[in-house]
C-alpha cells in the first residue's frame, strides 16, 4: 500500500468527523397581545380606558445562553393621526375616525410607542429551562366627549420584538387588533323647566308660555320626542302643549335646542273662589326615543 494514500484517507476521515459536530440551536421568540376591545359612550364625562396584556414566549437549545435582552415596541396602527395618535376607523371623514392611545405605565402615562424611550425592555431568563416567557400589561385610553358616528371602529397595531438570537438577528413583527364600539346615546343635556301660565278670566287673547330644553345625541343617530299628554285642565282652564319640533331629528353630537310651548285659549272663565288662585301643578313627561 502506498503510505501517502493511507495518510490522505486518514486526513479525510478526520475532516469528516469535524464536520459532523452538532451546531448551536438558535433562540426563538415571539409576542402575543390580547385584542383591545373597548366600548365607548359619548355621554361619559371621563376618558374610556382599558388594561390588556402582551406576552413574550421564547425557546432555546441546550447549548444556547440562558438569558436574552429584549425590547418590544408598538406602532401607531394602520391609520396614524396627527401627533402620532392611533386611530380606529370605519369610513372616511372625521366623524368616522376615533383616536386612541396606548400606554405602558397607566392610562395616560408612559406612552407605548415606536422609539427607544417608549419600548418595553427587559431580560428573558431561562435558568435551566428550555422555554421562558414574560408578560407586560399595557393600557388603552380614549378621550371623553368625542363627536363620532355610532359605529364599530377598527385598527391593527404592529409590534416589533427585538432579542438576541445570535448572528444575523431577525426582528419579529406580530400584530394585534383594536375594536372600538361607539354606542348610540341620547340624553337631555338641558332638562325642561316649569311651564307657568298667568291667566285672567275671560281674557280676550290666549295666554302663552314656554320652557326650553336641549337634547344631545350621537352623530347621525335618529331620534323622536313626545309628550305623554298634550292637553289638560287646571282650575277648569283647558290648556294645550306642543313641541317646537315634533318631527324626527338626527343627532349631531352637540346639544340641539327645542321648546315646549303652552297655550290657554281666550274667553275661558275658570274656577276661582278668591281674587287670585293658584293651582296644584300637573306633571307631564317628555320622552326621547332613539
């Protein structure tokens, strides 16, 4: 046998054994956030807030490090507004866009955004395990008194998870949905006051009076108003009541002003045992339906 050939075979065998050495496994992480689902009432004088969570789950190989630093940030969604405010939308125009914000510390404090200063940051610690996770609570906030259509508004927020997974690090970009249900609301922003008649027996002109009130309904919300009765009698004087706007109305998100008008027809005697009489009041009910 040629000694040179034997040496070459041995060298080839050594090279083959070196190439079969096990490779180091890569650290793999991902993030999952709970869907943000808020219900909004425009008549609530306080901001609408919520608390949610995002969890980072990681796995490693036996030869991988037992710790890894990470950062997690969130962008301004698919529909960023002025000043980098998130917006959920349902159509075009301001009435179909609802602004909201995300926070790391509490509603209104510690913005969760897309900069180093607004990241969640920490360290994943495996100890002796091959899996590890860490959970952060984040918060949503919608300002009070927004003037929006009664709709369901949606958005999608993209996160960026960065961690130490070795050479050629690749960031992960998971997403989570945002849903805001803007409820239809109507309320008496200014309730009606008393209707007071002053009448003299057999006067030749009708006695009239009125009281003002205001209704605030969600933008685009149709509504109607009605009295439980439009006629009655006090001191044997027959009176009538009428709404200034008896037809259907549509909410604007702002107070809309109306009146209840009262009339006692002329020429009535009435009943009064003294020179001046005052009757006990009657109660009437105004109903707003939407």
